[in-house]
C-alpha cells in the first residue's frame, strides 16, 4: 500500500490518497504503513455531515480491513467517491471476522468479480509448512487438521485441562521473553484467564501489590498491569497519541480518585495519558487474554487458542494465524454448560480432530442478501438435506409396516412393544430398510434372528435387534452370480420399498429424483471446472455401456462428497468419523475403484491406505 501511495501521488499529486478503516486501531496501523493521516469510517462520515469533508476527482480512497466494514458504510462512501470521480480500493481478507453491522458486501465483491487481486505469498510465519497450512485453514479445507496434528499443534481434552494447558504454555512463553497471546472464545472465559494471569504475576513478584482500581468487568488492576481500552476518546491524548478502542497499555500510576496514568505497551518513556476514573470503570479490561475479535490485526511470537465446538471458522482462522513461530489449538471436548444429561446428538466419542472438522464447517461470516439466497438454495438442495428428508419420510411411511414385522417375528407382545418404543427403533428400521435394499427376505430373516438367542438379559431389545440385523445383512443377499445389485439411490441411500400411503410414496419419489439430479449437477460442474478430485476418476470410455457404468460409479463419489460436505482435493476426503459415514465411505470407495478400472482397465487400482489408528470398513457393505 505504501508503494501504491507513492505511485498514485506521482501521477495525481500530493494528498491524492485517502486512507480509512472501520476501527480507529486499524486506521492507525494503515496510517503507519502509508505515512499519511487516516481516519476510521464512522468519524470520516461524521466529518462529512458536520464539516462537509468530501472527495475530489482523481483521489484514491483506500479502505483497509474491509471485511469489518458494514454494508451501509461502504455504500455511503463509495457513492460519494463515485459522485466526485474518485476511486475506492477495498483491502482486507474476506475470510476473516466480519462487521458487527449488516455486512457481507466485501465477500460478495470478492466472490462475484473476476478482477479481485489476491496476494499469494505469506510472510508472517517462520515455518514453511505453516504458510501453506494457514491458507488451507482460511478456505476451510479440513485436511489441514492432520497437518497441524502432525506438527503437534493440536491438543484436546476436557475444558479444565485445556484451559490449564493453554494458560501454562502461554506463561512459559512469556517467561522465555516471547510476545505471546492467549485467545479464548467468550468474554467470561477471557475475564477468568485475565484474573488468573494477574494473580500469578503478583505471586511470582512480577507485579507489586499496591493501590488498585476496579475495571469494567469487576476485575482489578494496578501499576504494571497490561490493560485494553474499549472506547475511542480523542480528548484523552498525549501529542499525536490518543485513546483508541482496542489499544493495549501499561499502567504506570494509580491515583487516589481512581484515575490512572498509562503508557502504550512496549514504550518505556514519554507518551503518558491520564484515564479518568469513570472511563476506567466503564471501558477498561485487563489485557493478558483476549477474544479472536481483539486478536485480528495482531502479530506476535506465539499464540495459544482455546477452541470450543461453537467456535466459527473465521474465529479459528484469525486466532491460529497471529503467531510468527507457533500457533497452538487447545480443543475443549466436553460440554460448555455442565448439564447432567447429554444433549441430543452429542458425540461422546468427540476428538480434537472431529471438533475442528465441525468448526471448519461452521461459517460465521455474514452473507449479503444475494449470497444468503444462494446459500439457502444450496443447503436445501444438497444431498445431505435431501437424504435426511428421504430417510425421515421413509421412517414415517414405513413405521406401521416395521412394527407389524416385529410383532410377527416371534417376540412376546411385551418384548415387541419394548422394541417399538425403544430409542433405537429408528436406527433399527433404517437397518431393516438397508437390508431390504440388499435383497434380504426380512419375513424369513427377522424371525430367525429373534430365535437365535433369548432376550432375557437385554437392556434394550431394539438395540439388540439392530445389532443382529446389521451383522446378518452387511453383505447383499446371494453369492457369486446370484448376488443382486443393492437398490441404492445415487449409490448410497437405501431405497424405501414396500406398501405405504400414496402421498408418502410420492414424496419419496420426488426426493429420489432430486437426489439423482443433484448428483448429476455436482459431477458435471466439478468436471467442467477441472476440480482436482475428479482426476482420479479418469475419463469415461467411448463404449456407451462402459461409459454408462463409469458415470454411475462417478455419481456415487459425487453424491458422497455432497452428502458429507467434503471439500478436499482427494475424491473421498478425510477418514469418516461415525458408523453411518463409514458405510457410505465404503460404498463410495468401491465406486471409485470401479470407475478407475473402467477408465484404465490395464492399470492396477491404487487403494487408499487406512489411516493409522482409525477404523476402516470393507467395500462390500
């Protein structure tokens, strides 16, 4: 930007570059880089309304940290610039944190225009691998989780253990003389860490006990403490330095009236400012731990980040890219609220990897209205959504049929009622539907499974039946040439057959068609764009029959990717985490291998190696 300013001023004269940013702190950083006076967007707009400040023809208006700018603010400024004949340049990272106002305009422009210039070299990190990893993190590519795991940057455990580990590592880095940041998800968590840090600094003698003042969140501070100011106040100044929201300071004195003297962090002499007691109690926090929003724009030596299942991709990306030498994630696996009972859908087998996978899928960036419409259409038209709808309708439409089958299977009336009322009944009926799609005769099979062993010691008859059916029907019925192809929609979803109400059948048929159309669109779009995951599929044969077989298998791979939100360059993405996905992954892997054989009949198929320590499922499921 400094080079651009010099080039622009050479062409258009001194004063032809205007700099601004959504926050006062970001505006000051831009001013330091450009070497000119800058302003935050809200203050500039106020100056326009009150004092008539405006642009002139030939000016270049640089708005830094543009992802943090609200849509209305950008619209006002660009309208005035267009009217005056000035050029507006938005600078920032659309993948970082967004505006607190209605936003999304910057991301919309980047995604919809073909003239957005993007820097490709990353200069912050000392480790070469972290440069590449940071870009993958930015785009939410989940395979990067394994990269951070391989470099021992991810730690997981319960909340108390992770909080302690992150804090201990942060303290250790500070004692080594490194500039380190401790990042937490919530203000309450940050406040607790700040109080702990201050207590330890007093205990080890770094801070001397003395007169203290109470801060905005009930914490206290004294001479030597690091604080953050949280409100712009241009009246509180020393020379060109004034108090900005988000600035960090060191307390140099505490007065009897509750006011304090402060100096910018890192400065040893001069620049002292007095903060009145009212400002201290309303707008000052301790500054040892911060949230990701406060971390944006910061560059330090090391970062230690507490990650929760509710963390968004943008928060994780910002927090994990602040440190030059190391960025560590401490993933909290247990519930944030300490309820005695587990939540519906909670995964008791969560790992740091699975939580981070969910975080990278959790996009918190606000979208423009246009992007919101597109995203909603994409979500409701995805195979993940359509398959869920199909299975829900199938469970409802076939409920009475499966209940009748269970009552006629040889169970006592009491046992049958217990199985039907079991929480596992839904999973059991889904397994029965899958077995039927694999051509098993359930009228014969289920009574045989019931008679195989008594249920006297069973805590949940529905769960036991589900287990027995799954074991007995893992492979399609028949063998060799008599084995029939499973009835699967897009090669993944067992078709719901048998008698049911006509409206249910119509709803299922409609969703079946939508799933197949969606799989076609996903495959064709990816091939047209030459996406990397399509390359291992090879190209279809000129023989119409072989081409049809190749496409059928390629569609299964495409459907699998769409159902599980896979964005990696490899066809099947990371190892599946739950049992249902493992079954679908096995089907997709078999389809991939068949497509490769059709495309390259004389080339041996490279089977993917199972990841060490992770369960795999055979291709015949």
